[in-house]
C-alpha cells in the first residue's frame, strides 16, 4: 500500500509541475480533465493563481486508515 501511495504522489507531483509550467492554451484544455479526479490524484486547485498544488494530507490519511484497519 505504501509503495502504491508513494507512486501516486510522485505522479501527482509530475502532473502539478507540468500543468503549472504549461502555456495558457494547454491549461485551458487540461484544467477540467484534471479537476474531475482531484481527490484520486492527490491534488487541489488554487483558482486564484490558476495552479494545482499537491495535497499530501489525503495520502497520509489513506495510509493511516490502512495501518489502523
């Protein structure tokens, strides 16, 4: 479970980096597609800055719940 979560966090980091560095026309195309699965991708959207940020609380909570149960 930990390895899967770490891989998902790594993928989310890459997605955030690529989106935030992309030109405006690419952001317009990708924004809605990424927003659709925000919780699964461990990201949140900052509407004011038009950027995505890594949400590291979700994977920590998932790992905690996995260890407790």
